[in-house]
C-alpha cells in the first residue's frame, strides 16, 4: 500500500503526518487490495472567518476508486470524519459484492 500525503498552501508538521499514516494502516483490515491512497489537506479560503480545514482521501482499488471529503476546524477532526465515511463506503461495497 502506497500512501501519498499532499498539503495545499501550508506545510504539515511531522505529528500530523504520523497521525494520518497511523490511521491509514487501519484500512488494510477492511480492504486488502488497496493499490494506493492519496490524502489532500487544504485550507478553505473563507474571508473574515476562521479557515476550515479540509481533508480529502482517495483510495484506489483494482477496478474502483473511493473518494471522500470532509471539513471542520482541525485537520485531525476532518481526517477522522473522512476515514469513518471511507470505511463505511468500503464495507457497503464489500457487502454488495458478497450478496
């Protein structure tokens, strides 16, 4: 599994990158055929307010792709919401294939 973390308009500290990598390792328990994972961390440019932090996760599996996008006031919270949605997507897809 190849994980690629990209930040847009800022540099992520090592603590955030380690946090994301540790969480991404959980995906192997739900889908064992993951080719690669792209994580995009962005700052939402909203004028005169606290900027929202956006986390996007794209997972490539042979013959399909999963994509989720979530935003909140912290990157950790955005990433956790996106991971939960992604895990639910993968579980639903596996249930459909098993049926």
